[in-house]
C-alpha cells in the first residue's frame, strides 16, 4: 500500500495473485480510491466468496465488464484528481524516478536527524525510502502530542502514532517534497524539540 509506485514490484520474480494499492501514498493522488491488479484466474475463483457487498471484487469486475460502470456512484472528484496524479507520475519518469527522489529525501532526512542526535529505528540496509521511524529522544520532557504540535506550528505534519512498543515517531519521505522540503522538516523538528526544552545528546543515539 505504501510502496506502490516508488519501489519496483515484479510479478516475474515475486509471483502474486493480487496486488492492492490506493490513489494516495507514492502515487501522490488524493486518498479515497483503491484498485486491484489480479490474476484473472484468481479473480474468477473468487466468485461468491465475499461476505461484503461493498468489497465484492468479483461482482464489481463482472459489472464493469458488462456496463463499463461502477456498481454505485463513483467518487468522480477523486478519480479525476487521480488521473492528473498519474499524468504527473509518468511525466516525472515513473517508478524509477519517483523512487530516486524519495531515496534522496530519505538520505537528507536521516542525515539531518543524525545531526540532531536522533537515530533511525531500522538500519540503512533495510530502510525503505517511504516512511522512516526514529527513536524518540530520551528526555522526561518528551511527549509525542506536544512534540507533534510543536512541529505542526512550524509547518510540518508528522505521522500520528507509532507502530513499535518502544517510544518512536515517524516521518514520511513521500509527496511533493525535495531536498529543500526535507531539510525544512529537519529544521522544524529541531526547533520543535528546542522549544520544548529537549536537547538531544550523543547518548540519545547510543541508548536508543
């Protein structure tokens, strides 16, 4: 879901029956529409399996084959915006070009955060250039909500919440941002921590 459009997915080397993605994330369209790339045989075998009317992919596929229409009123504004996003995607150079831009964003982010004394959760070898998880500062003054608001006041929105049991926060590398935008995010994070009286030290990196 979060990597489609920026990381190569080759069905010849990683066989799959179906791939599900959405109009947002790396395709940079508005959220609100999902799509499926599926093997025809797998889709045909799915007939009657769905317990949901809205999520019955086989029924939707059959109806669209017959009528060229969705079963119910589509989100036309999302579809139109997604079409424009795909045009921009192709003009940029497709998957390779977008992946390269995000990789540059990721390097700028990680290097800048290291200068602040903040270390990424994953080693560089397995870090995808989509979303980066960072260890939170080791400070009794750190609370994510206050940190989130401090960064937001400086023009950047962090991913809410965390996916780990230890204290972390996440920063996205996606979207219409380049090196300047990512440097701005690092500056906003540093200034936000400073405003909260949180001063990261080398120890933060060693114990994180």
